[in-house]
C-alpha cells in the first residue's frame, strides 16, 4: 500500500451536499498526507469544515495543517456573492493548525478570513511542506492572484485556479494579471513533465488528467505568443 494519502473531494457531491451554492461552484478540496503517521493537510478548505474533518477522521487521518492556493472565498471561506462561506477560520477554530500561504497572498487571506498573521506560515516559491514523510513542493504561479500557488507531489500537481483541464483562472478580478498568467502557463509550468497529473481547483472540464492531455486539449495552453494571448483574453 502506498504511504501517500491523497483524496480529491468535490463540493456538493462529496461534502456540502445540502448547499446549492457549493454544487454550483464545483470546488475541489484535497486531503494530502502520510498513511504511516496518519497526518494530513487540507488544500483550500471551504463550504463545510466539519464534514471535511469527518471525512479525514473516517480515514483515520488527522488534519495538521492547511494549504491555500489563493485568497478567494470559495477556496478559503469568507464573504462572497452575499454568502458567508465556511473556511480557514472555522477550520482553525475547530481544529487548531497553521495555514501555509505565499507571502504575497497573506494580506488577502487575513482580510477575507479575519485570521491573524500568527495563524499563517508565509512561503516563497520552492519551499517544501512536510507531512510525515510526504513532501509537498510549493510553486508560485501568479496571474489569478498575486500569490497564487500550485502544490507538487512528484507526478501530481494541485493547481487551484491557476489551470483547469479546460481553461485557466480569471485575470479580470482584483489582483489578476494577464501577463503574469501567460508567463505562469508558458514558463513556470512548462518545465513540468507531460506525465504529471493535473488536479484543478474546480471541475471545469473534468477532475484530473495528465498534463500531456491538458496541453493538447486546453486552448489556453496552445497560445504561442503574448500578443495572441492578450487578444484572446481581452487584456
């Protein structure tokens, strides 16, 4: 049996089943950990914190930290679209632990969630978070927000709203940057091997696929120059 514990959960299907907004948003959260130590971290906890904790506990796992891909409320909780979404604040209240964020995302996370800076562990690109013997590499992938991050585990990439199976994150929201997103897709992520499996932040086009397929079928990955990118994206 593999020592890696990895679980992809879809809001509205696997948790938050009674929340119609969770179903509409199609957020994925992830539990990643070490089955030997029974410890895991949760990526982008939102919508129904108790149920996420219950799922981990049913698998014999203890959540010992959180990783935030970026600060938007559908990923970490807070107020959005007239809703108050559960997230990091409720997780830390029920299950005290630290949240790992990129240093450029800290201000957004504290503003959206009401957490204090002491609740956050700030990171640079290339930092590694260890859960037992499992290593998670943090990759800074700006564009959707200034401090957006993807999380790499050997042949897997948890990409948040940076890249979906079809499309990529919006760049017209506060903090978005079209040129940075183009650079992220064409330079920061271009070095990853084709066999790397993409696990996105939303079920836009599917749940997971090798990067070889994403590069072939995702139109945002086939744009060859910045001028064309700006014309297609409208920025």
